[in-house]
C-alpha cells in the first residue's frame, strides 16, 4: 500500500474514534494528579490555578460553539462512520482556519493538562495531539480534495490548517444559531464540568490527608454541589429535550 493510502486509512480509522482516544490524555493526567502538590502550597491558590485552566477549556468550547453556530447541515458534525461534507465551508471562522473544531478540541484538553503544571507532560500532550489529529486532518482533506477539487484547493491555499490567521475574516452566510449549539455541544460543557470537579476532588483527597482521615465526605465542598449539580441538571434536561422534542431542531442545520 502506498504511503498516501496508508495515511488516509489511518486517518479514517482515527476519525471514527476521535471522540474517545483523546481520553487517554485525561486518564494519564488522572494517574499523575495525586503527585501534583497544591499551587503555591495552599488550596485557594490552587483553586485559582484550576479556574484559569478551566477558562482555557472554556475557550476551546467557545471556538467549537462559534464554529457550529454558523455551519450548515452535514458539515462540522459529530459523525463517526464516514467523512461527510455537502459544501466547503469558506466563511466565518473557516475563512481564518481550515479545522477550527480541532483548534477547539486542543484547548479543551489543554485545560486539564495545565492543572499538572508539568512542562514535559504538556509537550507529550502537544506531540500526541499533533500526531493523532495530523492523520485525521490528512484523511479529511484527502476526501475534500477528491470531492470538491479546485474549489477546495483554492480555499486551502489561502487558509491555514490549524493556526488561525488574524485577517481576512469573511462574514458567515448563515445566521448564528444558539439552538444548534445547545443541541450539539451540551455534552462538551458537561464533560468539562465533570473533569474539573473530579480533578479538584482528587487533589483535595491526596493533598489533605488529615481532612479525608476525619471524613472523606468532607472533601466535597458546597461549591462542588453547585458546580457539578448545574452541569448534571443541564445535561439531563437538554438530553430529554433533544430525545423527546424538536425544540432544538433548526432547518438546514
């Protein structure tokens, strides 16, 4: 098999599992987390650091939401079985970068990685992400080039693959759809909330042995209830709306 076909085959395989394999990074982070002391040696400083990392993940979610808010049906989706594209997105954020959803994913997972405050681990994450998504991007662009030919090539020639350019923004062709974002990205928001709640609890458990020795339930603080509770209620309610109604359905999205 020629290398170009082999890379395409690998990319399509990873494409089908792209929602799960990055979880390896989260798993490795969890294994490392018990050995990470509080930032500046106290819980409140560590909570500020955790909040900053949370903002990085939220920035990734924002990029994803901004992308999805303007995109039409059968583009920028969560499909896993095969490549799907009815058009080449060239407006909105796609006028600045070819793969904005993967930029968003990078920031989403970077947040938990930053909690570890380990430069070497961050480099491992960056290399893993690069090698992993490089194959996926190759497969996607192989498909798009074959389907749209010159139309795709002209857009790709002027639009960077991953690091957005800072000029040349083209107004989107469609109106912004909050309902489309709500329908498609509610699992991402809940996932972020779960990850950061778990990470904070693990650090408390391992950094405050006297607290857990007295009462293990004591590591669960009131704001955990509000933070995780909001995420859980939001997820369950949205899930019910998506599965039982057409409230979040948007024509052409």
